[in-house]
């Protein structure tokens, strides 16, 4: 029997010294000499520390935990590729990724990235392969010159190579998000997953598929015996922290001035912006619209990172962590007919898959009435007036929203636009000046929703 500890999408855990310390402490308490510690991508970024100049923020955690193996997530490519290469070379774990290509060769080969590796646990030889999302070069601009192939054929080749080497067990690490195709194509007991932030424990064609969610709140403990896998979950909040890790990250936050209080809340603010209108989505959209001097604000909720609710004293780090990416706020000139189509895409109906029952669009100085059953934008208003398809509106948005056309399909970089400021200065200034709302105000109304929405 082998034992695995699995985390993924811990992303900004380093911005919360206590949580980072508890995750490190939990791994240390559960680990023994026959346990493999595995990451499934997005374990270095995004976060406030990495964004504000500490590109190697993950290294103290990695050195404390000493993981055995990890794979590449799309957010590993939030930094310059040269910086990522340095981080890969410095970190203690083996990085496995079978579907990342750099020209005619494997990405990261010189830094030690391999398609698969063989480790030992409890006297058994364990083959571990990794795959990244095939969309990484599309959703991560720094990865645009790389190629990420279909993970299924790449994983199939890796499993065959490991079987040829006579391993006792094969374990998959996947940051592909949708792991069902891997489970159906491969005869492996478990795939330790990430990328999609919903927690998952499910068997598909006999393969156990796991995802811990984001932010380092859960750790899975997996046992594999006779090629059958089972798992239990551990809550990081219940663990004793590693004091050295806590102190390290507190010092790093203070050194960058990220612990300054900029707002005080009289109630909690949930950090979820993909289930309909949200107070945090309104805050971000309002901040960008006002900074841009625009008539409308438009924000994509998936860029607002889910985490513990904001409470009490809100720091610079808390505000920056809402959108922990190096984005600019823009003022964009959008014809009314294209703005209406963009508001229709706020529903995410066009993205399919797990996106279909979400709602990503967050707006400012606009009102939306959406019929879920009819997949219809019933009404759209700007201020107190119906949206005029023949008028051109100045819309405040992030450069990422404009650049990545699949989010709002009617928007593209050819629209006239100008830079306003970096998004973090915009958000921090707005929090200082106007505070952060704790309740939504009804600017988005959705009707005929399913009962579980």
C-alpha cells in the first residue's frame, strides 16, 4: 500500500501566513518515510507576494514541505518564463509535465521538467506523470510562445513508458481541469487534479478523481492498494501551524508594506463572483468604472479570486488579492450593440461545461434582467435609460477582459481604448475613498433559475 498527500491551486496561500503555516504543519504531521507529497499545479501563483515583486514566494513553503513531485498549472506562467525557469530549477520537487512543448522540445527540460518520474514508497516503485491544461498558452499570455498538447495522448504515452519500466503503481497529476477523459482513457487508480476550483471526490471508470479546491484549505490523503484508491480529506484550518513558515511569510508581507489597513468592514464580504451579482464584484466594477470616468463598468468574475470572506480591517494585501494579476484598467469605446452582446455573455452560457450554470459578468452603473430558461437578456439598462444599440459607451474594464475575446465575445483589442492605471492602485484607492460594500444592490436580476443555482 502506498500513501499520497495531495494539494493543488494553493495559489495565494503565501499571502496568509497563518494558513501557509497550517498547511505546512499538516503535511509535516501526516507525512512519514513511505508517503509521497504531490502537487497538481498552480502552487506558485497568483498571489499578492508574487505579484508585488517576490517571484520566489513559494520557495520557503516548498523547502519546508519538501514535496516529491508537482505539475505545471497555468498560473505558473503568470511570471516571465525566464523567472519560472529559475523557480523550477531552485525548487526541491521533481516537476512532471508530459504535454508542454517549447518549439521542438519539452518545456523546462534544462530545469529538470520531465514527462514522468519513478519514486519509491513503502518498498513499491510508483510512476507519476503530469499534464497541464491544453488551454494554458491561450489563458496565460506569458505562455503564448509555448504549446500545450491534448493531455490524453500525452498521458497515454507516459503511462505506457512507466508500465514498460515495471512500476508497481501509476499515479496521475493533472491540471487539465476536466479529468474524466483521462480516467476513461487510462487504466490508473487515481488522478490528483486541480485547475477547477470546486472540490471533487468521484470515481469515473474505476479511477478516483480528486480536486481540493483553491487556496490551500484542504489536503487529500490517498491510499492505493492493489491498484484501488481511496481518499480522506483534512481541513487545513484544524492543523497546528509550522511557526517558522508563519514567521517567514509575515516578514515578507511587512517588508512590502502589504499589511496597511485601507478599509474597515461592518460585516463579511464573500469573495465569490461567479454565482450572480456579488458585493465584491460590484466593488471591483465600480472602482474600475470610476477610475476610467466611464459610463459603464464591466468585470469578469472569474478574475476575482475566491477565498475566505473579507472581515473587519482590510489591508492592502486583501484588496490586491481580489485580482492578483498584473492588469491595467482601461477606458474602452464600445458600440451599444456590442455592449449588449457582451452583457449577454455575462451569463457564461456560451462557455459550456462546468461554466454553464455560472454567472461571470459583474457590472457598474448598469442593470441586467436575465431569463435563465430562455437564455435571454430580457433587459439591459445603463444608468436610468435602456441600453441604446446605436450609441457608443465608454466602458471601464481590465485589459485582460478586452484581450481575451472568449470571455465577452463582442469585445476585442481593436476597440478604441486607453490605459487608466494599474488595477491594484485603482482598487486600493477606491477602498480608501469609498470603502467596500457588504451587500449586493440588485443591479443583476436572474429569473427562472434552477432550484440549486
